[in-house]
């Protein structure tokens, strides 16, 4: 259980009730439902929504430093209102937008600030910043490689960065399938993120020709949600790792664009993708609205090959001519 205190902040010169507290309550009910679904019931978020608390800083003087020290500014008024912040695991402060401060959200350990009070961004921003407070990084996208029909060819293990003869773009943070990006899509976290949080356990590929059946990430009760392919087993000097997941339109993944529903392949530890970048399945289109691989597609990099057999099955095998693994990967 994660006890969350949500505080709506007024600047010293703000009018009263600049947004309905009932709207904040409804939004955080949605946030709690999102985490219940995304964690398969492993994380229960219990929000307590406080009434407005007035800061001592005026709107004209509010800046990034104000947000950094907002807990100190509001300590007295909160205590006077009967709120003991030490009784909560996380605190979110929602402030009227400070135009001079670009980002709409910040996370400082267990405290978060949403610089977007009264806007629709609050719901997504809360999901995103809570993810940071749990230890997750931004989700990125990578557009590199080429596609011929249904086959996408990704750079081989000897290529680890963009530049020179490798033309492409790392878009940070722009993964359109993950709530940890700035795409503002209230879809689930990716398989890598959920593995880091202990919500799923991936299958670890050992280089054998094998077909796996994946359950879409948004559906509870599945046997397998993610596949991890460490490439060090094929080349000792490679740190590259692939992650494969399946997305559909169920639950909060209904927020995904139609062509972002399917198999998502991400890469870690190459092309400055730390922790991961979702690989654009259609680099030729120059946009991210079609990032998923579909049944009948193939992904290959000269060492491994992923054949997306049907709507739920993926065959992982050596690309023809590649060498067998030299070591057995560990979980």
C-alpha cells in the first residue's frame, strides 16, 4: 500500500478555489485505478486529497526554487490544517501553472510537484511522476534501421551508436507506448519497467530456437508478459539487451494509438538507450504512431531474428549465418 497525500496549492495572491477539489478527487481515483491495473493488484495507491493550502509566495515571485522548497513554505499551514505529512509515503503538490518554469512535473524523492493545476495534464502527470518516485526513468524511442516489406533490419552488434554511416534519431523521452515518456499517453509502463518494479518476470532467451506466447501487458493473470534477450551470449563485448512485449487495447492501454498496439521491441545499453528505447517498427514513416510490430512482421539484426507468428506468438531464433551463443544468460 502506498499512502499518498495530494495538496492543492494557492499562491499568496491567488483567488480562492481556482479549480474544484472534487475534480482532483476524481483524477486521483483514476490514478489509483491505473496503478491497480498496471501492477496486477500488487500496488494499492490510497490517495488523501487535502483542501486548498495557501503559500506565502506570490504568483509573481514563484519560480523553480519555490517549487523545490514548497514543502517548507507549506509546513505551517498544513500542520494547522491537521495534516501530518510524515504519515504518508508520497506527497504531490498541485500548483497553479508557473509559466516561467518549463516542466509541468518534478520529483524530489518521495515528494512531487505538478506545475499544471486545473489542467487535464494532472492525471497523466501524477502517474508519470509517481513512476519516477518508484525509481523509473524516462521512456525513449529509437528510429534507426531499415524496413523492406514486413522485415525490419536493425544495426548489428558491431554498431553501438548513431553517427557516421548510421542515420537515425533517439527521441527522449518520446516512447508513445509508455506513461514514462512525455507523449502524455496514459498507457501502461513497459515490460522493462514492470520487471524493475517486480510486477512481472521475463523469460530469458538462451539462444535456442523457441516460440513464446505473450499475454498483453494490460491483462491480469497472464503466464508471460515480457521476453529479455541478452546479446552478450553471442558477443562477449556486447551490452545490448532486447526486450519484447505485447500491447493491445484493453483497459488503460486503450489509450494507445491503433498502430502502437502489437509487439513492442525495445533496446537497452546501446545507442545511449539507458535504460531502454522502444524501437520504431516503421522508421521509414518518420513518425511514432506506428511503432508496433504486427503479426507476419520480422525483426532481425544479423545475429538474432524475431518472427511475429500471429497475434500472441513470437519465434526467437538465430538469424541465418549467425554463430551460436557462447554462454548461458543469467536472469
